[in-house]
């Protein structure tokens, strides 16, 4: 029986000769040799196949899902589901692409760094797609509500329609800004370096926040004033206002300023705080219909009933739709030592028609008064009897009464 004796100088490894590690198991299929950025060529090929396959499969799934959604929305009468389905066209394929890529990463056996990078890309694509969907839905929903408002304006409920338009314009901007800020924050929070910088900044945010708050006090108050104005609605888009002695219409309302379209097509840009701190006139706060006056100075012998009848004829026959048929009257409002003051009171559907109607009434009634024998005011002087002395140089005899009559206009 042969017994093997271990030789210590053969079995023990010397310090100069390291122990060789076991070779890696062979891959099931032959792959080309070489690597780039830490990945083998077969892994790059797998990533390409995964991306292309996820994109094509995402498009197909989006088409199938949206076809089903379109059929479901066609069965309802509400318009909100239609806006939701339209907003999903486009962002859905990117969300599905990100989900499919993240699900297929396990088959590639990527290194941890490469896998983390691909997951970071897929999360970023998903966040951008969701933000895109929200922005599109807000825009389409705003258009849908705008169409509803237009139909309500045609129905006569102008005040409520303008209030909805004002709230919609302000809230849409608030939602869009919030979506962009939240999406950008979530994108940046994925990076470790940004999170560390954020923690460092928060540690010293006390003093910095104090200075920033003092510097931005006016801006923050203006922003809060815009939100308060959209809720309380002292003005609305389309209202007729008088601000800074300028008459015009509210054309645009933002979070920081209001644009007033002046009657001569100028634009008056006013800070939002002005409407909360200073008084202004709103001619269409409750409803746009308004009354206007036209004043005339006439003679004491003017036939007032005839003028009143002429005013009624002008409103009924020559107003061309400017008069709304509610108010139309003529009154004697004042008298002086020389003239009598008449005031014509008329009404119209809005301030623009009221202005044109007042101009028409002035023109027509003035033409009517010129044709009357005692229509326009006359300046009168009173005749007096004067006794002249004998020393008078006008040749009159003593005791003769002379009547001095001044011409009348």
C-alpha cells in the first residue's frame, strides 16, 4: 500500500507566488470581446434592443389603451373625460416606455453603476411625461371651460361668465407654475450631489431666508394680492373700470399686474396691489347694463313735452339697437337766472353702447332745439324808464321819459 506523504514546500504557497483564482464560468452563447464605459458589447446590444422594444411596445399599448378610452368616453355626455383622453396622447407612450425599460433591466445583468444610470434615465422620462400630461390637461381643461363660458355669455349670464374666466386665468397660471416647480424639484432630488447641496443650504437658510424675505416683500405681497383678487373678484376680465382717471376694459389679469385696455386702444398696466389698496370704479361689477345722461341748457319758453316726445322718438326709431328699452326720460333738473337745464336719462346694455347713445341723443336733440322758436337759450335785458335833466346834451326836453332797449340775442 502506497501512502502519499504531503510535501510542505510543495503544498504551501510562497509569498511571492499568489494563489490563482478560479476562472469565471463560460457564457451560454459566444459574445464578442471588448468593453466600453464598463459594459460589454453584448450588454450594449441588449440595452439597444431593450430601448427599441420598449418604445415599440409602448406605442402599441398606448394605441390599444386610447382606443378603449375613446370608446368609453363616447358613451358619456361629459366633456371632461374627452379632455383627459386627449391630454394622454403622447405622454402615455413615454410613461409606458419608462416602465417597460425598468422592468426589463433584470435580464441584462448590468453592473450596479450602469443599472443605476438607466434607472435614473427612466425615472426622469417618467417625471417629464407626467408633468407634460398635467400641463396639457390644464390647458385643454381651460379651453373647455372657456367654451362653456362663451355659451353662458350668449345666454345672458355675463357676470358669472366673467368671474369664471378671471378665476380660470389666474388659477391656470398657479397650477402651471406649481407643476413645473414640483417636477423640477423631483428631477433634481434624484441626484446625490444636489441633495447634499440642498441639505447644506437648509443648514444656513435662517439668515438667508430673512434677507430674501425682506428683499422680496413687495413681490410676495403682489403675488398674494393676485391670488386674493382671483378669489374676491373686485374686478373680472371684461369689466368696465375707471382707474387712474382712465376709462377702459379689463383685458388681462395675471398674478402680479392687470392690463386695462383704454378706450383709445392704449394699454394701462397696473400693479395688482392697486386694486386692493386704492379705490376705483367698476361699471360692470354686478351687470354690464348702465345708464347715461345728456344735459341741455334751453330757454324758459322751451316746450318741454315736445322735447320729451322727440327724445322718445329718437330712442325708438334712430338708436339702431343702442337703447335697451329700459330707461328713457327727460326732466328739468335745474334753473338759473338765464337758462333752464334739461337732463335726458337713457340706458344701454353696456358702457360702450351707452357712450354712443348719449352722443346720438345730444346731436339729435340739439338739432331739434335749433328748429324751435324758443329752443335755445336767450340773453334778456330789462328796459327801464329814465328821466333826463335839463342839462342833458341829447337834446331831450326836461321831463321827457326815454326808453333804452338793448338788443337781445
